[in-house]
C-alpha cells in the first residue's frame, strides 16, 4: 500500500493552476499553486514541479556526498528551487510575463523531514491527533501582522503573497528540518483547502482515514462542499509507519 497519495480538482475555476508530485523513490512530495494571466499559472506550477523533481532525480543518480544529512537536504532543496526559478524566468515572456507559482514541499530521508515553502501553500503535520501548521505564509497580511490588524486590510492586499517562484521576485524558500515519529502524517496543500477548512476539521479528516488516498479525497471533497472557489489540491504523506500494537501473551 502506498504511503502517500494526492488529489487535485479544478473546483469552481475554469482551469487548474495547481500541480502536485509524489516521488516516494526520492522521498519528495510537493504542491505548487500557479498564478498569472492567460495560461501562465498552469504553466508555471507544472514547470516548477517538473524542474524540482528532475533536480532530485539527478542528485539521486549522482555519487552520494558525505557530511551532515540535514545540511545535504537543505542544499539540494535550495538548489532545486533556484533551478525552478531559472526555468520559470526563461519562459516568462510576452503573455506569460506575470506567471509564477507557490511551492510547498516535504523531503523525507530516514527519520528526517525537510519542510520547504515559498508563498502561501502550506505543510501541516498530524502527530498524536494534533494538527500543526509547519509553514508561515509569505503574505502581505502575515508580514503586517505585528503592525496592522489583517482584518482592516483590503481583500486584495490581505491575500497578496510576498514571495513566489517567478521572474524578478524574492524566491528564497523557508527551510526547516523536523524529526519524524511513528504515526506522523504530513499534509501539503494549496489555499483552496485552507481558505475554507479549519485545523480541527482537517485534522479529524486525516485522522479518520488511515489510507492516504482516502484522506486526500475526503479533504478535497470537504473543501469543495465548503464553497471553495479556488483549485483544490492536497498530498498526504505517511512519513513513518504507525507503531504496531503489541499485546501480552
């Protein structure tokens, strides 16, 4: 049985600008949420996702470097994101000039998980029944939170992202290393889910479905039923198997 699964639907939009990738052989899982006029968002998200996967394929095929595993993971992810920036920038011309994409990713190696993100797509972890967001949105509202109440911001400012994979943009990803525990489940998602579902509901849906695909389907369906007007995408990753139940003989 697969330890990871994802689902993406167009929802109430005309086209799907979200993309996700699951590569269990590489320990790589990601969601990208595109933006831009014409077909730009769709192109940017898929181009970034494919470029990052290719970068890890190349790294996987090369000689394994020696050194600190966590630092190697960080360097490889930062390099892959920069390659994605370069790829998007090369095609951001004409009608595609404004295209860009967010990124949220989990890289698992042994008992370590690297969490990476740019923009407002998120990574959550369910541990012992508690859902925790492991990323902080790169958004105007978040960056003003200490000085302004986000509720007073005009809607178009409150939802504006301040970091993305695009030409001429700030694209350095936030990276953090977490140690996994048996039973940990990661959820990577676009804002089509988090705009309409709260932590408690998302946590319950993940906890109620031990099969990754069933959890992903349930989350997407719940977001759609909650009137999400965006594309809806999530990836569920069981990073470590649940501890076996042991009973005395």
